[in-house]
C-alpha cells in the first residue's frame, strides 16, 4: 500500500484525506438520515451555483472523483451512491452546480442500479460509455421515482 501511495502525484495524495473524510460523513449520514436527508445535509440546493466547468476544473474534479474510488475500500458499503453524494457535496462546497443521477439497467435478467455526478451534461465520476446503458430514474430536478423507494434498495 505504501508503494501505491508513493506512485501517486502530490496532488493525488493531497486529495485522499478530504475524500476519505467526506465519504465517511456521507456513509454515516446515509445510515442515519437516508438519501433525502443526506442530499439536503451534504450540498443542499443548486441555486446560485456555477453550471459549467472549464477544462482544467474538469480534470481536477475527475482526479478528485478517483480519490473517492481509492478511499472507498476503507469504508464498508461505500459504493457508487456514497461516492457520488460525497463528490457532489465537495463540488457544491466549491460553488459548482453538481447534480446526482441515479439509473437502472437490466443485465443478465438482474436489475442493476448506479449513481453518478454530472455538471451540465458532463459526467464527472464516470465516462459517458459507463453511464450510457442506464435508464435515468432519478435526478435532483425531477422525481419520476420516489426517494423512499430508492432508500429501500440495498444495491445502490
């Protein structure tokens, strides 16, 4: 593990602690407050935030999203929903209008769900290819599925 840390750039190492802290807070909030409470507590509403990123900012936030993937293995059950909520929170704390997307798809007869963060139409923590197969069932600006239904799902 120490060798892997040495291979990271200085900036990548610097991103790990804030990512780990936010991820732990979000995971605890999901357990105690559920999705709705966590959405409000960690990032609130998007009004007044910047709806766009320049190329350098996009690269920075994608690097930070990778920090959540690296630290997620240290926190039990820190899957895509917790990572996405934590990234959204961090981005909104910097004045960026990040939105959570939740989608589903059918794979080998099983329903699979996934969540990711977008700014505008650009996925931050995923590639467009990884999100293309999912039917979006929930965004922050629309509610085609109730949050309570999503809270009851364990695979998120």
